[in-house]
C-alpha cells in the first residue's frame, strides 16, 4: 500500500495450482488494480511455444474493449521474435474450423475449447457462411433393401 501511495507500480507474479486457480489465499489480490490470468488455448501444441489466452480476472480501471480477453503468441517473423495478438472470437473461429475438420461434434468441440456449445455453433455458422467449411446434413435417409415385409392378415386388414 505504501508503494502505491508513492505512485509506484507493483508487479506480483503468482502461479496457479493444479485446478487452475491460485494457490492459497486470495487476500493478496485485494489491493491489486489488475490481475491477469494466462492459460493455454484448448488446441495448444508444444511446438507453438509461448501461446496464451490473456484474461483480466480483475481490472479496476479497464472497461469495454480494453478489458476483453485475447490470445497472444510469440512468433518468429522476418527473423525477429514478435508478439502477435488476436481476439478470442478469431481464435475460437480458427480452432472450431480445425476441430470440425477432425470430425469432432459440437459438444466435443465445446468441451475441448472450454466454451459453450452456442459459441461453437455461432463459429460453425460463420465459417459455413464464409465458405471455410461445408455444411453437414444431419438428416439421413435409410432406404430399405430387399423384399417388403408380408402383411399379416390378423393385424393388417387393408
């Protein structure tokens, strides 16, 4: 509190436990203005290196677009390491296209990405409209082959 009254910025780094939440008491966050959580995206692969979903779990002076979560990735561009960012919506859109190509159901995609099925459905609809994926039909017609079943005189009196 003394450092804050002197106009100093304090950065406190803390790791999460196995359940993804902070370990120990949350009291240490009470005086903080901003708390940032870094998580791996659902489709993360080790060869991607530093790739995170950045989410503000506490943001006293951030609102609107500034407080929205985003994805950050360290990439090598033109021989230099650079941070690139994209919105969560764009990230989800790309991930859903990839998972749909692998044949996952909407429920499986939602579980894999840790999002609601409605978000997956919206991304699929947009990807279909954009021509990124082909619509799948959920209606199947089964044609019965062979001889039709004979009518029974005691039941089928037609």
